[in-house]
């Protein structure tokens, strides 16, 4: 079985497309194979597997972590969701730009966004489940978020009045985040 990739408008954010075999019993795919990921220049050492379920209109994010730096490989396994990755790397030519992809359980693709990106999603079906592998163990002392509707990001979310966590309601803007970083000492 093969996996292919699709480049996006930001080189480091990649759509990963595992080959899917369907027959009258259902389907089969190799969702992850370390050797193929390495050959494609993708990470192959994931250390945490997360799974969330959310109702329609929920927005989770935009979350990121710096110690240890955390990349995420995300997919929708039930329902449909609008996945977003925002470049927050100081000095990056695509700082503040984003990639947004709508995925569903019938389209078993992944979105890879490395460390230095804030990630999030909006649920657009009645219910959705998102699973993701991470390259860093969760560290609540070194994680934060960017406000989901920060006007500077110009994300065209498919929801207007989302269901948010208290933490996501109080998230900072990208400019506020960048102003809190010490000159060039903060790098991914």
C-alpha cells in the first residue's frame, strides 16, 4: 500500500493521503507506516495519540505547544470538520498565514502541521471525531492558543457562533503572542 502527499499553500503543512482499498465488506488502509513517512520526509516518531469527539458548531483551538515542540498529524474519523493550521513562527515568510481543509470520515486524509503552527478545527456535521498523533508529549506549562477568530488571520470559519471552551474564549491574538516572545530567542 502506498501513501501520497499533497503540498499546500504553506510548504510545511501537508495533506497525507493513505491508499484506501474498498470492497463489499468495507475498507482497509494502512493509516500510518513509519518507513513510508520517512521516505516522504514526514515525521515517523510520534509519542502521543489523541482522540476527541465534539458536537456541531464546536471550535477547538487554535492550540500550540513549544516545550517540547509539538507537531500534529490530524484526521477526521467520524463526521466532518474544518481543520486549520496557522503559521506562528516568528520570522517565517508565511507568518500569520493559514491552511484550511475540510475533511470527513469518507475522505480518510490527514493534515500534517509541524511545531510552530497553531492548530484547530470546527465541527460541521452533527457530531465529529478527530484523532491525531503528536510529536511531543502534552505539557500544560508550555502550551497556549491563538484566538480562533483573530481578524488578522482572515480565516473563513464555517461557523459564526461557535461552542468554545473557556480557555479558547480567552485566547490571545497572534500579535499579542508575538509581542510576548523575547526577540529571536523563541524558535521552533
